[in-house]
C-alpha cells in the first residue's frame, strides 16, 4: 500500500516509518509546522530539520505551516493529507502515535473524512521496549526538548544510548515520567536511521532553557555520507 508518513523528525515517527517500510511504500512525508511551541498536536523543536531528513531518506516531503489553535491545526492537516492524495496517490498514512488518544483520535477522524487508512505501528508499545528497538536498529537520536521535572538542561543535546536509557529508566521509577515522552516530557530529533542514505551532522546549535523546560535548537547542519 502507498502511504504518507506523518513526520516530526523525532524517534517515534522515524521508527514508525522504519517498521512500515517492511510492508508498504512510503510515498511521501507530511510535516505540519506549528507557529506555537505550545501545540498540543504537533511536534515543535527543530521541525525545520524534517526537510533535510527527507532529503537524507530520498523521500519527498509536504510541509505546511499551521495557524495557532487546535481547529486551525487540524484544518492544516486535512489540507496536507488532501495534497498528499492528489500529488502522491496515497491510500493511507502511518503515524508514530503510542498512547495519546487525544492526538490519535483527531488524526483518525480526518482520515475517516478522506477515506484513508491510519496505521499506528507503535500503538500501546511498552516505552522501554520502544527505546531499546530504536537503539538496536541503529538510530542516532538526540534529546531536543525537555519539559518536565527532573529533566534539566544537562539532557539537551544528549545522544540516546544504553547509558542514557538506564538514567531515564531510573527517573521513570522515581518520578513517573514517560521516558518515551508521551506526556510531552521529552522531544527528540533523529540524525541517522537505517533508511537514511546520508546522516545529519549538527554544525551549530544553542541551548535555550528557562523555567524548568528547554530546547536544543539546531541552528545549522549538513548532510554527510555514511
């Protein structure tokens, strides 16, 4: 089946694409670029990098900037999916949704309106198992946003590896935070993955941290051969 992938550039949407490619053709990526970092539906940190991730994968991308507000964001998603149907002939989409019924239900309603199949290969996946799968598949992932105590600025820009997983598991047991970021605690950016033909190298960045939350903002990058 020919699918479009809702794509944020984070570990979940990349893993969903990685799994879906075993059975389906990923015809395009679809990235919604929220004007506000307070978006409840779409990923915000480093969303501009999705254009380069798409280039690294060799997959075309549709990028649409959304207006502020849930209904306006969903209208933008509807327009983006209609464009993907027209331009690439998709008959379904793949998402990286894990447990957020708030997000998944709204996306499903739009798919129903357009007659699209909605494939959620990570749905209800155990969070530790998910991160271990990301690591075992050879993904290179950095933490690009932290938004919950006790996560602090020291986590920003860290690469997700076995050592960091142990640290996150300890915080999960002590504080109950979702190490997969399902409550918005953590955002990630993928620099390399099995489906990337080239990898991303960050050449300039800044850390913005205030009031218990922050972003590792990529200012410049380049694509390099693997």
